[in-house]
C-alpha cells in the first residue's frame, strides 16, 4: 500500500474503513502488527527524539491521527483521504472483535479507569474475550508483564500509556510475541470508562 512521508514519518494512504478491514485480515492470518496513530505532536516528537523515531520504525503501519496531518499531506500535494484516529480505530476493532470473539488484552491507565473500561467493553461487546488487563503504573522495563501477556496470546493488545511511552513499550516488547495486533491508544480508556 502507498505511503506518504511527512517529516520522515511514512503514513499509510488509507481510510478508516479499509484500514480496519486490513487489520482484521492480519489478525485472522495471525500476522504480527504494530499500529501507530500519529498526530502532529507525535511527528514533532519523532523529529526531536531519535530514540522515539527508531521505535516508530518498528511500526507496521502509521496512520494520520488528526486533521493536521491530513492538511499537511494536502499541502505536499500527496493527499490522504481522511484522518484515522486511535480512538475510532479502537472502537471499530472492538466491533470486529465482538463479531469474531477475539482475545483482547488491555494495558494502561489508572486501575479504576481500567476496571471501568473492562466493564464497559464487556457490557457493550459481550462476545469479546478480555483475557487480561494491567494498569499502566508498573515498571515499564520489567519482563513480568510482557511474559504474562505472551502466555495469554491476545489477538489485540490495546496500550494506553500515553505517547511516547506506549509506542516505546510496544517496540521494545514486540519481538517477544508470535502474533497479535498492538496499538497505542493514548487516552481512549479514559473515554470508554466515561
Ligand atoms: N498513563 C499510564 N501510565 C503512565 C502515564 C500515563 O497508564 O505512566 C495513562 C494515563 O492514565 C491515561 C493514558 O495513559 O489513561 C493517556 O495519558 P496522557 O493523557 O498523558 O497521554 P496522551 O493522551 O497525551 O498521549
């Protein structure tokens, strides 16, 4: 698929619907996938922090999270069809997960927020199998959390640690997993928790 590069960050030229269909196909084929939804702040951070930029290079797909990226692409005469936000992608993945009874792991946010997120997802998407959850206030360098997630073999792991923590955590741990979709979702658990 075509990519459009903005300040050295290669964005996938896709819309929300096609993107989620692509992700679903990869889940079904048990292909490992690392998704970054990048807004202008993420691009600026990558520009300023080479360590973070290195981690972004592990991403399977980077999509345009925000109208700022879509406008920048238009100005560069390489238009992107629309923004593909982390929150919308997460909600669309939850719908697909419900249909397909996917195994989900939720990593991040404060414990109370996390518990509410688990309850609300389970209520709204009863066929999703939430195989585990862990709040985002643990030692991010520890192998213990990674080991337990590896054992659970989730189809999708949503990582809500804020940027750049979530992308750094995924990039550092990705090689430990055989399959699964990993995506940083920022403050999405806070929204779902209500
Ligand atoms: N968060 C976390 N661990 C941390 C820092 C933040 O789990 O060490 C969680 C925080 O509780 C919130 C989410 O990450 O649920 C998003 O945080 P923030 O708003 O700072 O990130 P942003 O949306 O700006 O990427």
